[in-house]
């Protein structure tokens, strides 16, 4: 699978970085790369995660101890509804929301989207200078999000 994010969308975004959904880069990468990567059986939670990552309110951490009555090995992943893997991670949509338990596969898919948006934030905040190399890296980053789902 190949990312369909256009070079024009990247160039336009680099000229005026924004995380607004109205940006063609954000719109294209969300539709063609991020949404498929965050597509899980629990569609409602998947959508909430996507919104929280975009809004920078999302939290994820390793589970240290779920409590005396729960075991990581017997957990159901709140995203995939499966029990075939332990759920050593927990996620939160916002500070005041509930924790949800996820397996390592789901965590990896979420983490790559978080890293992509963090990279965009770094460019927007001026921590990474938008030059020709950054444009190429941005295209590769969007492609990696897309490829991560396939492989």
C-alpha cells in the first residue's frame, strides 16, 4: 500500500504548518494513513483515540499492576475485543477519562500515529526546520504510518 499524500499538500503545509483538520496535509494523512492504522474492532474508541492524538490529550503507559483480581494474561483488549495476547498497556483519551487496556499490537499502531503527529508538532513549533530534507522525511513518515498497517 502506498500513501496518497500529495507533495503539494506537504509543500503547502511546510509553508504554513498547522494541525487544523482543514489543512490538506492533515486531511489527506488522516483519511489515507492514520484512520486505517487506527482501525480496530471497537470503532468508537478508535475514533476517540484519533481525536485525542490530534488534540494532544492522549495518554499511554505500561501497566505496572492491574490489581489483585486481574491478570495481564487474562485481559481482553479494549480495542480488538480479543484475549489472545496479554494487555500490558493502558490508554486514556483525556485526563478525566477511564483507562482502557490494550495489547502490544494495538499499542504499536497507536504509537506510530502519536509519533507522526508529534513530528508535525515539532515542525509547527519550529523545533525542526522545514527544508527540503524535512519535506522528504515528512512524506516518508506519512508513508510509514500507512505501511505499518499493511505489514
